[in-house]
C-alpha cells in the first residue's frame, strides 16, 4: 500500500481534480490511500467565516459562495453522481446549522469545527470523480481513523486508538486494488468532536496513516519538482535535492523550509518509510526522496531566508549576569505569549533572540519591559545555511549589515538588516 497526498493547489479547480485522476491512473494497480487537502484557498475562506461568526457578523453570503464553487466543480467532474451531490449538500447544511448556533465554546474549538468542512468537501469531489473516471474508490471520514485528545489547533494524536480505527476501517474496504480517498488536516476526539492537526497538517495526516497502515511509501504531490536547496521563487539557479536523510529534512523544516511539515517525518522515520516529493504537473520529473540514507546530505549547501524578524535584546536593569533564574522567567514569558524563538544568543549581561514580528511578539515586548531593559531591531532577516561554504555565505550576505552570527560545523546562521 502507498499513501498519496494532494495539497490545496492540486485540487483547486475542475482541471486540477481531473489531473489528480491522471496521476492515479499511472498507479492503477497499486493499493492507495489518497489524502486530500481543502481546495485552493478554501481554508482561508472558512477562517473568515469563523471570525465573522464569532464576531456576530453575517456569514450567509460567504457560505453560499463556497457552496456554489464546490457544486460547480463537482458538476464539472462528476455530473451524474447524485449521491455525491447529496453528500456535498449535506455537509453544507451541517455547516449552516452550526453557524446558526451561539458560539459557546472556546475560539479554537469553534475554529476546528468550521474549517474542517473544507477537507470534507474536497474529498467528496475527488472521490466522485475517480468513480466517474472508472477508478472505484472508498470515501473515509478520517475522523473515525485518526483519533486525538480534545485539544484544538493542534490536537495530540492518540496512536493506540488511531491504530484500532485504521484497522477497523481498512477491513471494510471492498475489492482490489484498495483505493481510499480521505481527508488531511482533520481528526476526531471522543464525543464526535472534530479536531485539527494544525495549519499545513495534511502532510502530517499522510504520515500518521502511513505509520498506522505500515505502507511502502508516501508521496506528496506538489506544484514544484521536489525539495530544492533554496526557494526557487526567490533565488535563481537553485538545485534539486534528489536524496536527503530524514534528519536533514527535519533540520531544514525546523529552520523554515516550507516544502515538508516539520512533524511529518518523525513517524516515517520510526518505521523507515521513504517519502517522495514529486510534481503533479510533470509526472516524468524525478522529484526528491527522503529516507534513512544520509550520503547526499552534504553535497549541496541549502539556505533558508526568513524575513520579517524582530531581534530582541534583553538586559537586567542592574546589569547583573543573565543566569538560569533569569532565563527561566524569560522562557516562561515567551511560552505564555506563544512566541517561538528562531535563534538565541547570550552574553554576560544580555540575552538576544530573533522571532517573527507578530502582534504576539509585540505584546511580549511590552511585558518584558516591565522587568528588563529591552531593545529591538525591526525588519530583520534570518539567514540559515546548511553545509555552508564561504562562496555561498559571501553571496547571501553581500550588502547586508550582520547583527548576529552563529556557526557550527554544519550550519551557519545570521541575523541581518
């Protein structure tokens, strides 16, 4: 069995859905679990629906627009599938019923209940089109498979309950080859509560199902040819990373590479399941392979540039040493404000960090100023280079003011303006 994951760009309209079927046709004899994200920018639209509902503003027009778009795509790719149309309409009725109720739970709870509809709609459409194209498939509600605790945005996976759910659902799939269409991003908790795995969590969904079902491999189909050593939209002459290790991919994800979700690789690594990143627009392209082998990790320098950084310098007012007691309180403050530290460096009397410049980070600054002398630089960039060489560093740093430099044997990091 193999896992195929298709993101929002790969199912954004009727032509894209048809292209998914073309990809599946090239693997017509394989047992497949096909994990699908919400179509295009649907999740963003549903976020707006959520905020409008919670603010007491009208939501009808937004929901009507979403239903019109999805019905039109379904009509284009599976015009005779009355059952799929009824199912799609049923999901929209459920959303409207939810939005008619008062918002009595926490914001994150309501967020998960609303945004989860995007994946339900997209999988109904993909499932219907595969059937119409002669590739019979089974539709799974993944909330009956991936089980979590009742937390929201993101929930924690209950691996034992999920294994039971996966075994039960797989036993109900008829015929061969096995071909299942299911949702990414969403999951279920006790009592029929919908939870989510965090933004961009569909990759993680694919990895969870791979782990539970002991599959041969996972393929993430994207609109790029694989993983590159830098963002090809920003830098010319980037190089495809044809084969890298789980560890290297996790490092790149941690530092900000956007191709693979950071949590995706951990369950795959545990069972040695390779991950392929391939282009749904060019099936002949080789793509990238992520596996246990690390021989290719050091062949090419990889670099990640994160703009919009705040560089914050924190100093005790009496210029006493920054010691463990200070750091404990500072880290607790970051945790309370849910601000992730991208880079940190300390001296005798100062502790400096780089963070994304967000409203939460600005609130954090105000709290820290109650106890410390706090300075900050705005509009910074954080540059990370794995397996660096001096020529690459010189090109990236040319014309920039270096505020912080850190180097290890494998990684160089700079905060610059």
